[in-house]
C-alpha cells in the first residue's frame, strides 16, 4: 500500500485523500491500485454509505498522471505506460459504475487524471480556486480518462474546444457546462466535509446550504463563437473556420492550435465523435486504452514531454508538422484493436 493516498473512515463515509503534493497529486500506478483495492472493500461494506475524494495539502486536487514515467516507458518497450493506463482506466470505470454515491472536491488544479476521478462522481464540487483542463494535445497525448465520453456530452461544441485547445476554465465555467454540480467557496470546504461525514444521507440538503451562486461564466460569452467555429468535424475545417472569422478571439485560438500536436488533435476529434455514440462507459475505456497503448510510443508524445516537461523549451517538433500531413490511415492505426489478450477489461466483479 502506498502512502501517496490517505484512506480514512469518518462515520459512514469512506474518505480518499490524494497525498502527493510535490507532483500536485498526479496519479501513479500504485495510487490507482490502492484506490481500486479500497473502493472494492468499501463497496462490500454496508457501514460505508458514501465515498469522498479530495486532496491533502498542496495547491491542487490532481494535476494528471505520472507523465514523465509514461514517456520514459514509451521511449522503450511501453510496458509500464500501458500498465498504468490499464489500471487508471479500471479506476475510472469502477468510479463510474460505483453503486454508492461519490463526492469529489475539484478544489485547485484539476486536470487529466484528476478529471478522470472527479467526473464519475455524483457530486462534483468546484470552488473559486478550480482550474480545470484537459491539456493533453499540447504534449502529444489525448483527452483520455473518459474524455471522449464526458467532453462529447458537453453543450454545443465546448467539448471539442476544450479538447483541441486545452483551455483552462474556472469553477464558475465548470458549473455552467455541467462539469461541476455545485459551487462552494473554498473557505467553507472543511465545514462542508464534516457535515457530510456526520450525516451522508442528507448530502443534498447539506450541499444546498453550503453552495452559492457562481460568478458569471466567462465561457458563456464565447459560446456562439465556440459552437460556430468549432463545429467542423475535421481539424482542417476548424482551422479554416477560425481563419475565415478573423476576429481577435479566433486569431488567439489559431495561435493556440498551432502549438498542439496535429496528430493528437485529430485523435481527439475522432475520440469525441465516437464517444457520443457509446452507450456503455466500458466501451469508451476500451477504445481509449487502444489509443493510449499506441500513442504512448509514438514520436509526438515522447517529443511533447521532452519539450514541455523535461527540457522545457516549449518548442516541440511535431511529426507530421501539419494537419494535412496526418492521414486517416495513421488515425485508423492509432484506434486499431489490440490482440484479444491485450485488450482493456474492467475490474472483475
């Protein structure tokens, strides 16, 4: 068992606290395994009526996954990277299908892997400190951990906008898009958690008493532009729409897209297009594991991590360097099924 996750039982509430502050609680394989083990134990325990997920000290809920380890593995045989994704997606699916209510506190940085363990929760609490993003296209990865499911179900084309640009949104915007269920000032969180632990059966009423109306959501003012300019189903179409618009906002988003991996931007659009049609979250996880297994050993991911995380020169050399250079055949290969004995499977019942 790892000390990077703290488990406790408070009344009838099982509490999971991420405890890797120097990495902003980014998930690693041991953390995923520990959470799966404890969630299974609590699932079978009639004394546990609810699960709470938050973080210990530090400035964020969860910044993602152990990207450096994944890239180092991807640069060799990829075994460690695939093992991490397999277990992380099992955790995501277990939370999505969990029979007992889960409440997640998206206080501070909530990105990548943090999205994966908060979005399945029935109650998702945002604060004025929430910084929410799926920034994977900037390192040659893609919005996984259920991104194809969650982002494809957001209003209008906001999911495609977030997936392609990696835009950071705040707590008010999370509430406006349905990514968060409640907005609670951060200085009230400790009292809220204590109240829920004391009487989890009254969680709805307790949340109603602590939640406040969020400030105006900035993204609401950009919805018309987002829905119109990110409407095309292809990356080339989105770029052409932004170029034709010519507004200052469109020029800013064009500049942002120019920094992203064309390959993983195309992967993201296909993932969302397919995710809309999945009726079972396990199907989403199965597809994402195929994509992750292939992409973690591709040039753009290794290069993106080098440029943004290791060398920090912020000058990745994508290959192919342009959307036109990324063929449908390449994307088909990334989405191709794995050998049957290597496909993703949920936690056995």
